[in-house]
C-alpha cells in the first residue's frame, strides 16, 4: 500500500507542479487560443487591455480618462451610478461601437440627439468582443446598471476563425476547475472553428433578449453594415481571420440574418443597419477601408437613425418617424457640406428629397445649401424656392423654416422679404424662449446682411 502511494505521489506531484506552473505563466489565457483583431492584440501588448478569466480580456480599470468619461465608458467592476430619473441606454458591442477617429462614437452622439437632460447612454463595448463575451458581461455586471434599453451590435468577431476552440469551449477551458494540462495535451481542431458558430450566435443573442426581458428591459439588436471587397477579404485570409475556402460575404449575411430573426423575441427589436447602409450606397463615406468599422460620418448616421427610432418606439414621441434612408442621406449631406464637399452634399440632399418628399428635414437642408453655398456654380435660388414651397403652410410657425426661407429669398434678390422672414424667425424664437440662443444670434447677423442688401454665404472649409 505504501509503495503504491509513493508511486502515485511520484506521478501526481509532478503533474500538480506542472499545473501550477502553467497557471502561473498564464498558459491558456487568450494568446494560445484565439485570433483577434489588431486593436485587441495591440491593446493587450500595451496594457490598454488585460486578461480576464471570465471575459478573456477587458479594460484595465483605474481612474477614467476625460475621453472615457465623455463616452460614459463602462469597465468591468465600475460602480453603478444611481438612477436619476433618466432613460438609461447601454450600448453593448465591439470595436465598431467603441472606436472613432476624429469624432465621437455613435453612443455619445445618440445621447446628444436624444437630449442628455432626460436620456443617458453608456458604452459597454470592447474591441474584439463576441456575443459570448457580451452575454457573460451582461449577466455578471451590466444588468446591475438597470438599463431601460440595451443596443446590441455584434456580428464580426463571432464569425472569424479561432486557433482551435470556439469561444464557448474557451470559456470552459478558463474555468478554475479545468486543468491547464488538459489544454496543453489536447489536439487542435482542424480546420479551426469559428469563434462563435452560427448556432451559438443565435443562442447568445436570444439569451440576451430573454435575460433583459426578465429584468424589465428591452434589447435593440443591430445588423452589422459591411462592404467587403476582394482586397479586404484577401487581407482577412492573410491574417487568419478566414480560411482560403471561406466566403466572407456569405458568412456575414448568415449572421446578419440570424439577427433579423430576433424581431419580437422577448420584446426585442431589430434595427437593420446593414440594409440601411446598403440603401444609402455610400460605403466609402460610411465605412472605413476595411469595410467593417463605421467612419465618423457612419457613427453620425447611426446616432441619427437610432435616435429617431428610439424617440418613437421608447420615448413616446407622437410624431411620425422619419424615412430612415432619407434621414441617413441628409446626415451624410450635412457632414459632406461641413467638409466643403458641396456638390456631393447637394447630390445626397436631392436623393433624400426624392425618397421622402413630404419630410421637412431634407427639404430644409437642400434649400439652405442651394441658397448659401459659397460655390457660385452650385447656388440656385429659384430651385430653392421650389424646394421650400411644399412646406410653406405646415412649417410657417417654425423658426428654422423661416430662417431658411429668409436665406432663400435673399439669394433670389428679395432682400426686404428676407429681412421680414428673419424677423418672423426671431419673433417665433422669442415666443419659444429661444430668443437669447446661439441660433437667434445667428439669425440676427443674417438679418443685418439682408437689410443691407447682401445674401448670406456659409463659410468655406478653408475659412473655418
């Protein structure tokens, strides 16, 4: 018996020591198991992200930066702020919801669009995350934030190839009860599986909807916009995200369709951002060269269309919602005009008016640009008057309409009428307690121009 015990000890002790060593060196933590995007990899290497047993990786925590504070970024372990009577939204996703270049991601712009006095939008997005990680984080922490609505935007990292384990299998491997020796000795699957196979993807999203519904919250799922050209696909294959035989377009469409099928599940809604971006048909403007991540304009468009949907579906605005494609085109036109791309902006406004001729936004934007564009060859006062005409009765008491009308009349050389229209705008602003606003100050400046017989011109990009 003693001899048997010594033999067992001679076998078990080295195995135990090997297990301890593997845990101490972090074997099995992230790097041996998964391929993930450049942002995630560089974040782990630089310390901007750290390994995590439950979520694979996460933000390191610590005092938030000014940028993180403005983003209302949620990190693992952050204290839950008290409810203050505002409608609380959490954006849950990956780098598509987290990263922008010069502007803010759509979560910040969404809060601004919905009015920060009554709505707060927090961002719980981490580069490289899949629905497996998002579901785990939702259950372990985010439910404690008592959101009214969770905007869920996944769909890329889920259908990239791993190096041997799916995310669900990897979560099992990271369990404290799982032996790292088993990981060391196990054979990798060939070919490597997708990080989150389609069946797991469906299960994860459905579990999110059901989990939120049990807490009295709702889920709003987004399909992920895409524009994958051969150059993008070749790079993805080169970096190991796809195998040579993988059809990236088919894969992505299958995962997008799985999102669409969630409409109505446990009260969940689906916003088909992929279809919207395709209908707008401006991939070079709305998406980065990788065909995956929204540009600053793309983030602005997402904030506008989501804000319009949330205002009507969640905040009870009785006015009819905007046509989403026309709204997206108008927002794109605004961004192009701000960059001095006047002809491109006019083209988008014209498309928006043609799509939604009864809506005020596209008509006001088009008429304003036709009247105030600094490019002489693009201004067209008579056309601007025609564009505004259908709004004359229903928008007469709107100060913005009167301000645009004044600029159009001035471009047509009708300066006395222009000054009178500007005064109407100021009177309306005074009645609405907006007479001391920045907008009112701008109207007064323009009115002075009209009174002196001069039209108004927006500043060119070089003059700003």
